[in-house]
């Protein structure tokens, strides 16, 4: 079980479809390691909730009828929210997906997927991993590589390339350490070097950089 405040993962659901939102809330409330802090239908309501409540992960619909999920991402970051955001959507375009990744989302979950996968995706995100369907990730990567990507990227050491590959695959620090025969502190040091070289702050942003600039090395 991922370690979170109070040993449970605090969740906020943001979706303007009441039936879907309440059904998902009931589904997740049945899991002993989940805590539903609240659920709401708008960006404004979500911002008020994260301002006063501890939220580990926001399950955010991209199209909220009166607004877009990107509005929450920008305003929540400006307000100091440091939790993770998992987009739960019926679908987004390649352009929209690229924008979401640049804003540091932890993943994109498709609403047509099985409920058990939603539960798994939340736990994976809580452990610091990303959640993207492989085929969907390939679609994104094929549309975001600029012609001069080779010029924009900085050269990585072999160790950094290996760590980046495993981050791209969604492995946690301990799993990467086990694969490479290293200590977790060594993996963390390599991650910090990757953050510095690429100019990002989160693992999800690092996945985006991997797609845009280092896909041929993974």
C-alpha cells in the first residue's frame, strides 16, 4: 500500500457528470486505502477544496463543460497545490495531451477502461509512477517531436539514460535500483541530475521530456 497521509490516499474527484462522478466515488470508497475528500463539478469548486484540504491525487476530467482541466492545473499550481493530477477522460487530442503533459500531469486514464484499472492507476500514481496506455503514449510521442529535437536535448550519461528509460516505463525508485543493482540514493541522485539537465521538477514532466527529446534512446 502506498504511504500517504493517514495511511490512505486522499482523493478529489472533479467531473461535471454527476452520475459518473458519484458512481466512481462509491467505487473508490470501497477501497480501504482510499479516502474520498470530496467530489465536485467545476474548477472553481475544486480550487476551494484543495485550498483547505489535504489532497494527494486529483482525478480530473479534461472537459468540464464550462471549462477545461488545464485551467485547474494552472491555477492550482499558482495557489501552491503540490499533489498529483490524473486526468480521467473520454478522450483528448494529441495537442491537448501534449499540453497536459507539459503542465506536469501524472497520467491520462480513459473512461472506457475497466474500473479495476482505475484503482490500479491511482495506486501507481500514488507511488510516484506515471499512467499512460502504451498505444496512447506512442500516439503522443509521434506528434510532439520537433524537427530540431536533437539540437535541443542535452547529452545524457549511460546511467542517466538507463534511469530515464525506467522512469518512462513507470518504475518506482526502488524498482529502478533493483534493476540496475544500485542503492535508492544513487537512483535519486541520477534523477536529480536529470531534473537539472532537462529543467523539469516532476517525474511526469520528465516522461514528457523523454517523449519529446529522448524517445530514440529509450
